[in-house]
């Protein structure tokens, strides 16, 4: 494992190709067979009502807003059926922090889904889980255990942004702090549930603050081993209020450098995802030589990043092509990164 000081030196270096080669070596250690994976799943945003007013988000609507919604269960079931019909194996379900949706609402939804479908439920970011616990008057442990009992299979890494309280105070003042995000994932891991970790960078944070994030993720993985993957992606400024203050989005070079350093530094996490959603297919493809071994989902539906101004879209065929053209073997996976039973 490299030290924090060595990682900071890599951020200061202009040897992008050398950093990429070092990251590629870590990727090969974990994935010597040359497979790059992807998943067919759907993002379902069950509500856009939210009380947190994060400045980087263009998706949420305040309570009572005419454009706000909570999807009925039947609509969610319909979206899941469409996903299965397209070969999907999972759904990633997230929404705003709704003050009136208590744990019983989620239990009813998850049980209804599991009765009808054989599908992996990768749902609820750490802030949502913390919000459900708070509005339901429950501990985090009891909340996660009850959600698991109702059918929740894993928790995505959303809501992390940058795990540094000074950054969070600036961009998402009302949302859960660093300690609470960590507690949700630690508790899930202790209960035997796998989760992912994400990082949204390029929102005005310093490199030191970015390293604080990587340190916390690395240390928790050392403690629990519960993260299946790390997914760094860049802040999309176009339609957000934070975009007035962050004048330039992270460049492709900065993305590739951060992706590669993440792969090198987090060498205790098996999978690192190269993002096409925020970066586009060409940069995503380059990312496969900068430590990435996965290209994420074809995203049958995605609303949150799209609302902020990301306009990229793709198909399974196109993802398989860019993987092959980069010199790898494309394999469909499930949410837990298992590819052995798929094409």
C-alpha cells in the first residue's frame, strides 16, 4: 500500500501515463484474466421530494412543490418488469430525503417487489438510510436489519460526495455528515451486507480533502472488507446552484488521474469503475487503462445526474464494443460483481 504522502505526490505529478501504468498494474493484480464487466440495471428514483437542498443537485423538489412526486408501487413494479425484459439483474433505487416515508413504506415496497420478481435490490444511499432511521425513531442497526429482512440486498455508495465535513458544510449542509455516512456502511458490513463507495469530485474541494475521502474508504475497507467497488465520478455543474461557484468541471485528464490514484491507493478494494455517465464513452474507455475494470450500467433510466446536465447515453452493444476495442473481454455481471454465470 502506498502512503498518503505518496498519493499526494502523485496528484502533484504531471506524469499521467506513469500513474496510469501503475494503476493498470494494480488492476492486473486483481483481474489478471483481462475481463471488464458491466451490468444491466435501472436507476429508479422513487421520489424527488427532499428536505436537504444540496447545492450540487438539480433533481430534488422541496416538499409541496408542484413538480414533486412519490412513485406508486405499481409504477415501480412496471419499471422492474421492463428491466427484467431487457435482461436486467438489478435495480438501483434512490430518492430524496422524504420526512413522511417511514420504514414501513420501504418494507412494504421491498416485500412487494420480492414477491413478484427475482431481482437484486441495490437501494438507498447512506443519507436515506439515516433519514429513515430518524423519522422512524429507530437505531441505524435496527433500520438496516429490518430493510434486509424486507428484501434489501445491498446499499449503494451515494451521498458520499466528498467525505470531509468542511466540504459537506459548503455543498450539502443539511445532509448527513462524514461520521454518519461511515456508520451506515460500517453497520451494513457488520450485518453481512455488501455496499459500494463513491466519490463525487471537482466540486471545489482541495486535493487534501479528496485524500481525506480516500483515507476513510481505505480504512473502513481494512476494518470490514465490505465494499465491493469504488466509483469516482465528476461533479456536473450545468443546472446546479453550486455551478455558479465552481466555474469549470474537472477535465478528462483530472478524471483519469484521480481514477488511477484511487485504484493505486485503494488496493484493498477489488473493483474500480470507470464512468461513462459523466465523462462520456471515450474517456471511460481510456479509464480501462487507468485502473478501471468495470464500466457500470447501461442505465436503462437515470434522472439525477441527467438533471444536473450530463447528457451521455449508451447501449449494451456499445459498452461491449469499447471494452473489446480497449483490449479486454466484456462480461455482464450482477450487482455483487459476479460474472461467472453470465455471458
